[in-house]
C-alpha cells in the first residue's frame, strides 16, 4: 500500500520564514515523495527528479551562505527539514544530508575563489554530491585510508584508489574525496573536490542492500584521476580535520533522519491500532499496546529534543561534538526500537510488504552504522567524559 503522508509535527520554529519553509517541505513530501516511496523503493529506483525539485526550491543548500546560493538557515531549522523528508522517504532525507556533507569542506575550508566558482552550482544548480571517505579496508579507522594523491607536473594531482560504501556512488555530479598525500596516519590526508565525470573515475555496481534500495551505494574507483591544485580544499595534511568537522555535522543529519523514520512508523502504528478491532473494540484500547505506543512516542520526542539541543549549540558556534555523537547514538537506536515495535503493533500485517513498517525497520538498521557506527559514537562520548584511552 502507498506510504501514509507524514503527519504534522508540532514544531517550535524560530521565525515565520522557518514555518513557511517547513510548510513547503511538507507539501512537497505529501505530493511528490510519499505517494511513490513504496513502489520506487521496491523497484530500487533513485528519484533524481525529486532532488532536482528540491534544488529548484532552494532546499539543497539550506545551512549554507546565501551569497553562494544557500538558504542561510540555522541547523535547528535545516535538521527539521531533513526529518520531514526522511519521514516521507529515507532515500530522500538521507540523500539531502549526504549532499550537505559533501558541500561542507568547500563551504567551510575553501578559498573565496573556490567557493565563488563551485558553490553556486553545488548548492542550487541541480548538482548532487557524494562524500568519499570510507574504503574497503578503512571504515571506522578512517585515518588508515589508502587512496593516494600524488602531485605531478604543473602542480596537478593524480588520485588512485577505491572508496567504499559511497552514497550516490555512480550518479554524483561531484565528490569530496579524502586522499593520502603524506605519511601514515591522520596528518597525511588532504581533501579534494573531484568532478563526477572526471576521466579515470568509475563506480562498481550498486551494493545489494537490506533497505534503502532506491539509494545507490557503491564503490568508487580512482584510476589516476587528474585534477588541478585549485581543487585541493584546505592545506595539505588538513584533510582529516576537515573530515571530522564534517562528520560532527553529518551525524546530526543522520539523527534527524532517524527521528523522521521513527515518527513515520509511530504514525502508521497509531493509525492501525485505532482502526483495527479485536474482541469487539479497537486494539488501541488494550493497555499493553497503549503503553507500547506511549513508549515509542516518548523516545521520539526525547530524540528530537536531543538533536535540536546539539543543533542550537552548533548555531551558537559552541562545541557540539559530544552532543552530536549522543544524538546520533540515541536517535538511531530509537529508530530501530520504534520500527521493531511498529511491526509488532501491526502483527502479521506488519511483517508483510503491504504496510510500510517492515521497510522502515529494514531502513532503520543502516542508520546505526553510517556516519560512524554507534559503537564509535560511544567511544567519542566516553573520550569527552574521561579522556583518551590509556595504551
């Protein structure tokens, strides 16, 4: 059956402009995204036309500077947009989050000349980005990456290596790539902006995944891809610091998407429970099920409050890395538990593809893995509390 249109969430938004923005997003979600979500996910179809519409509507560059085509929106607002999109279809919400992540390096560490040349197209020109950090042998241990960038004649660079688990791999118009330009460890890594059609760049067949089948995830190969030095972002050796900075913000995007998926699952469970009758009354009248719904709703509200608290710290230019890790950990664990409970509420129907909750459950799992596994988030939080581990 088609996905239920996202139910309005009572949001506390800082401005009338933000309220109008959320209304626009809800309209797009209800008209263009939710009605096709189940069919297109089942077919493994990526909705590129939706991303074109989002770009034309000014929704692909919300947290960035309007001077370069962005929306000048605080993260507090941008994340609530992601939540609305993810509630309609996670492929879209997560795709916007990944695109924003791919823009982060240039927007925050690029030169004025680089930003003026590339950001307008990246933020509002219909382009779609990919973020290339992980590799087949370096996932959680990202500082051990092996993709190399070697400087050649005239100051240009040649990139060689393979990136793995890349969202939008094979369809992205540009890639932010982290490559080794120096010795071992974090200090030998540099960031580059690589065109998606660069000679020598190719993608493997998309991975066959448990969920999010409409979002292509693939290995991306760099076979001596040559780019000029004016596409190097930041200083040589600064790339890992740039990557960590991007991931702090990206984790908040994943947290918001997770709350969106959980909210969609709760909405479906409530609608089913109030309409399904057993023993002569709606199953929502039974205390055991009512308590389950109450727990689901409470977890969602707590997760939303947690990611918004971290976003407000970021907007105030205060440290937020610990809170971002907490939000990513709690919100994605919440999405997993809430979607499992939603399947239980629907019983046998929940286990079938006739209702979307089984898809929500499959999709929720990946959110505990991407942008740093939840085990890594616990390590990050513990380091803020107790310092680095002794060796």
